[in-house]
C-alpha cells in the first residue's frame, strides 16, 4: 500500500466509503450500475505472466529476478520475497506463478488515502484474491491469470479507467 494507507486496508476502506450521512454507500454511474465511492484509479495491464517467489531470509538478492517488467524484492526476518516475470524464475525455486499484474498509475501522494482500497474492494466483493505491492510512486495489483478478465470487468464497473 502507499504510505498514506499504512494504517491498514480495513480502516481505509471504511473511510473511503462514507457518505455525508456517515453511512457506507455507492454512487450511480449514470448508466444504472452502482459504483463504489472513493478514488478512481487509472489502471495499466502489464504484459506477461508473473510469479511470486520465496527464498530464505538470508538469501542474497537474486540476479535472475532483474530485467524488463515489474520487479519487486522484499526482505523480512522470515523470507526474501521476489516478484518478477515467471519466465525468469529458475527451476527449484519455491514459487507461485500464473499471476497477471495491473499497474495503478500514480504517482500518489503518501497522504492520499483510499487508493488501494478502491481497487481491492470490488475484487474482494467479487470473491477474487489479490496480491498488492507498493512502490514510491504507485502500486501494483496482481490477480491470478484465470481471473483476470473477471477482475478487469469488476474494476471498470467500479469506475476505474484504463491508462493511456
């Protein structure tokens, strides 16, 4: 999540969906469909299939991960997590592949709230799981490839747009 959402998705989602009366609500999109309140985000589908890999916490940053496409490497006390194009992941690496990546086109200010919540909410309501990675300027949302068309339709119906 972006810096402004570090307090947690649940609290942020509730705040983004409050109307003037203090109740959660939706807004009409003018075409008869209900749309979630909150920020609208321009989305850009990235080419290729992605994988999320797990290495030991003390593993060095893998050179194989770097290259074209979205790449993220995160270290915690328990693991080194790598997101990159699936074609770069060597055999034998613990990995979950078959992800598609959507770029949430920023930049977003660190104090701007509701960005990730507005995109995750319609997918969650539609029963789709997601994996989100944030960068300094924006966010990247991953959905399983077999759910991508459904996810895209849900996001457009929620009022989000396609980036140029």
